[in-house]
């Protein structure tokens, strides 16, 4: 959640459900082509809570980038090459 001190705000679970739908749609579309890649950008100003929760709940996400964790380009590219 991107509101300080509050674990969940109004609409948080709905946001996660909608994010899961977007993730599933990207997976289906990426699966329809050889070496397909699905990229989904999810909402959140300075917090990756919705991205994190939706990624864990969907079980279809390989990599999630959230603002709370520094991005390491070398590790990212290394993971993609695997």
C-alpha cells in the first residue's frame, strides 16, 4: 500500500485483482509467440505493494521491479539470458 501507516486502503484488494488480470493477459499474449515476453506496468506512486502482491498471487511473474529495491542492470540481463 502506498499510504503511510496503513496496511490496506480502500480498493487495495480490487487493485490486486485487476493487476492479476493484466498479468494473465500479458502471459497469454506472450505465450502465443516464440520467445514471447509480456511486460506489465502496474500502478503505485512510490510503493511497489500492488506490484509485489499481484506478482506473488499470480504465480506467472518471473521478474518484478519495485521502487523499494535498487535495480541492478547486470543481474537483470544475466537473469534474462538464463
